[in-house]
C-alpha cells in the first residue's frame, strides 16, 4: 500500500530531525578547521535590530598630566568606545523528489488518506531519505565553510567572512561600519609575500606576526590555519633550522621516520585547511593565493553568531498545486563578527 502525503511528511520530518539533532553542523570533521573552531564557540544572538553590535575600545583617552604644588590640572570626558555593526545573512539548502522518481524507488504517494504503507515501502523511504538528508547536511557544511572564508563579494546576499574581517588589504574598506582607511586601530596585521629561499626567514616573519597579534589586548592567537603551500614551506623551514632527526627503536636496530605527526608554532598547531586550496580554483588568480596563506586567529575576537531560533531550521515546504513534487530543506541565519582586528593576522609566501 502507498504513503499518504501526511505519512510522508511525518516520516521525513523524523529523519530530518535525526540529522539536525543537537545541531549536526557542530559535528564537523577536522578537514574544516575554521568551521570546527568557530562553531564550537558559536554565540547565538537575537535579532531585534538589523545589526549585531560589537563594542570596540579604540583608545584609553588618557588625561595623564604632571603637576607640582598648586598647578592647575584638567579633566576630560572620556570617549573610548566605537560600535562595529554586523547584519545577518541567510542560507538555504534543499532537495525535492517528484512522484515518478519516488515510484521508481518503490515509494508510492497517494491522496487516499486511508492508505497504509507496507514494510518494504517504509524501508525504501527510510533509505532514500537517509542518503538525501546526509548529503543535505554535508552540502550545507561544505558551502558554508567556503562562505566563511570568502569576503562576501561573490554575492550581495553572502555573509562577508574571513577574507573581509582579516583582510590582505586591512587599511581599506568598511568593516563593521568602521572605515579602516581612517581608523588605524581597526586594522588586522599582515605579512605578505614572505620569501622562502633562505632558511629561517619564514619562521622569523612568523615570529613578528605573532608579536603583532599579541601586542594589544594581551591575546595570543589560538587558531592557525594554512594552505598546503604554506604548510610545506613552514615544515621545510622548521626542519632546516632544527636540523635534527627523531628516531624510533626498531627491530634489529634503529629506524628513522622523516614525517611529522604535527606542526606547531608557539604550541598552537598549524592546521592544514583544504578549503583554502580549493578556493584557488574557485576564485581564480589573485595576488595572494589561498594555498600560500596562513591565518593567525584569535577566537576570543572572531565570532560565528547564529541567529537564535533561525539556525539549522527544518523546512518542509508544501507541494504546490501544479507540481507533483515534494520538498525538504534546511535554512540558517548567522553573522561573522570581529571586535579586535589587530589581534589577528594573515600571512602569505611567494
């Protein structure tokens, strides 16, 4: 016996709930390190006004003076805070099955409200929906990851991501409503086109960027992501200046393992981000290719903020009257914000 439309809706909602339970985008594997770090610390926000506001201290506005005896001193009214404002953006991902496709998979849909699906039909529907919802989740994850890296210029409806907040041209553009061309305190650190022909140069430049990030706010980078070219260059530079082997006892002698189990800088792992390599093919030629970049990020100043009640929402649009097609989708609303750009850096090699 076939499924009624209501039975199809109930069964599919159960399946979609299963995949969205406990926010499955949180279960991001290590091949999406930017997502993994930021969503693990996501902060839900409520949409009251159009913008989410980050309070930004840009000066101490000190009135420090020296005086002696009865010298006159002055007082000022402090003005130390500016507001960085970020609007939210939406995403959608969904799929649909026409009734012929379902029928070809042994799933019959009827308008007869008395119909009851057979066990075989339930198994077929479960299997079909399981694969569809799994790839729905993975597809949303993959494309959101790309969007979180890019600067938002790919679409007026796309959220400006890492390439906007931590820019290769930090002294230009409006970020969070603040003009970086006039506000020198509202600029991330950059160290671009680092030469790698001389051993030790890359490590020295990374040290300078590390100090620049930690100069203000006493915050050290806690997330380092990099493309494969940067990873390889850093590994070779580290090997050149360390000049040592790690040996492992082997049967009948000593064996050597020239690989490394992990790359670190100031005890922070330098994590390969495959999405950065993929973006070179998507974005095309540019001054600083993604595969040659590394980001020194501070997750206490860089945030992923889903909109409360609108994150990973289950959608079941009704079948339209002139199409025998059934639809499922997920949607989300979110922002990426930063409240201290100068605690972050982007580096690149050439």
